């Protein structure tokens, strides 16, 4: 996932590089077989598609457009914290100030998608971003009745 404008520019540059390689392959005489050339082109196009998806997702988030996630595991929360920060227009520096930590600390946790962050830190980040998580617990075999509301 792209997490900053600098990463966005790098992704766009990499995509352009892949596109140039494809054009060079198509326009130059190659001693490689047709199957090998097709495989190389398909590989590069696959990388372009993956990067384009990430670029589109980041640019949408920058415009404040994100989908509310359904999380099937607490491990999935971290990536969404990053997306919400971006969508809210809050920089890593600003979030660090709200949390009372360094920008480098926020950057480290975002790069790891908060996988090693404490529950306390993730709760504090959620609160800073105005997130109101709703937690429902299911069991593989037990039939658990969920309350109507937490009120």
C-alpha cells in the first residue's frame, strides 16, 4: 500500500519504467522466443496493474474517499488506520504530535501496518482519527447472541 506522496511518485516512476520496457520489447528485434517475450510482457503488465490499483487507492484516500472496512481479524485494523489517516489529510507528523511520539515512530508502525503495535497504541491512533470501532465476536461452533447495542 502506498502511504505517502513520496511513495506515490516512486510507484508512478516504476510504472512508467515497466511501460517503457514493454514498448522496447515490442519495437525491437529480439532473439527470444515469442513465448518468452509474451511472458515478460505479461509479467510487466501484471506489475503495472498492481501498482495502478495502489495509486488509485491512495489518490482516492487523499480525496477522502475510502470504504468502511469489515474486519475479520484485529490484525487487519492496522492497514485501515493508515488509510483513514491519509483520507483525513493528517500527516504522519501531525499524528505523531497528537500521540506524543516521534514521526519516525508513526512511520515505523505504518510501514509494519501496526502489526507490532500495542493495543493501547492502536486504540489511541483510532481515537485520534475519530474512529469508533464496533467489535462483534463470533465463535466457530457456539451460537452467541449479540447484544442490540452497547448502550
